[in-house]
C-alpha cells in the first residue's frame, strides 16, 4: 500500500480481504484508483466497509475496473443508471419479491461466461441487510486449479468448453427468459472459452467452468463431458476454497469473475430485506486476452 492509511486485512482462509482506511466517496485520483486496483488484483474478493455511496459514485468506482455492462434481466435495472442493477427481495410496491428472495443465482456460476467477452469484475453494494443469513459465497478457482491432481490437470489443460446462458450442465435455477429483442440481438448465442484460463492481470491459471452456463467440453461426448465437469466442480467447491460474506449495510464487495465462482446467499429470515446494487465490468485486457 502507498502513503495513505489503506491496509489489507485477510477475512478468510484462502479468499477474502478487507481494505481499511480507504474512503470510496472521496475523489478517485489516479493514484487512489491504482491503489484500489492493486489491492483488488492481489485479493480477488475485496471488501470495503462502512461506505455511503450514491448510484453516480458507484458508476465512477466501477469504471476503475473497466467498462460497465448492463445486466440481461431488465426488470432489476436501476431506473436512472441502467448499468447498475438491483439484487433485492423487495418489489417496487414493498412486497417480498419471491424470485429475488430465494430463486435467483443459487447455483455456482461466473457472470456472463456465455459471452464472447465475459464480465471481468463485479461489485455489490449493500443497502439493506438481513440480521442473519443471506451471505454471498465465493470459491477460489486459482486454488482449485493449482491443487488438481496431476493427471486431472493434464487432462484439462488445452480443453475448451461451450457456454450458453442458463444451459449449463448442472443449471438448477435458470435465469428468466430473454426478451425477443435480446434473442434477436445475437449476443446470447453462447461462446467457447478455455477450461483453464490465464488471468490477464495476475498471469495465474484458473479453472473457468461453472454449472449454470458451461454446457459441454468441446469435442467430448456429453456423458464424458458431464463426468469431467462434475469432477472438476466437486473439487473446486470444497469448503477449503470458499469464503462466505455476511452482509452489513454499507459494505461494498468487489470480486473477480475470471478466477472465482459465486452463488447467492440463502437463509434470509422471512420478512427481512436484503437489497444491493450491483455493477458488472469488462476490462480491456480481458477483452484482448483471455487465453489458454
Ligand atoms: Fe452472479
């Protein structure tokens, strides 16, 4: 860290860190933006607590990591800032939103892996948090790859897999249907990516598969592909690779889509609100080279 008071404090065993002494509502000078980027690329789940941030400020902060992309589910977009979207269990009339409450994004996934240029980085900013439950879980795909048995690592190096939105080999809670305009846009036709990617910033290798959107290993029979992907995801999602973040109002958490899986928190007590704003970014390095 530089001359500021910013410090990193680990939160979990192999994942999760808190950046303290850093006020995100203060102007993001080039030096401060660089400090935030560096802290993040060394800690792919990075939390800053106690922040009071307006939507405009969240957009500015997101741009530190790349170009903001609007979410494919139109219903949850912020009315004035389409590049931000809500994760909420409350509908616009104040009633419990049953889809947002317990059905959304509960499978392990990486956002946008079905796109030619998948999302790189995302943040969640907590506006209302339950008294218990509702933690968001992450797992570390660097550590998962690095700890694969030698034989399995050699089998997956060089493979590619096809990804398509909500058609993953173990997708149990698919996202809502696309609109006709989205279907016609050609943006949701799916994409191939290496099963093991090299992260464009860290240079480290990570497993890049997820049960929600990863359909099949290219050139492999479906049954064999399912068996291999099952083996990989069972290894990757072991408790020792995970961090679960229990939310407090004012937390902003940044995570890296290229070297982590995540899934939505469960167990929010009935009648309690859980509301967050999310930004999703694609960075130029990632567009240029997510390479095997
Ligand atoms: Fe997600």
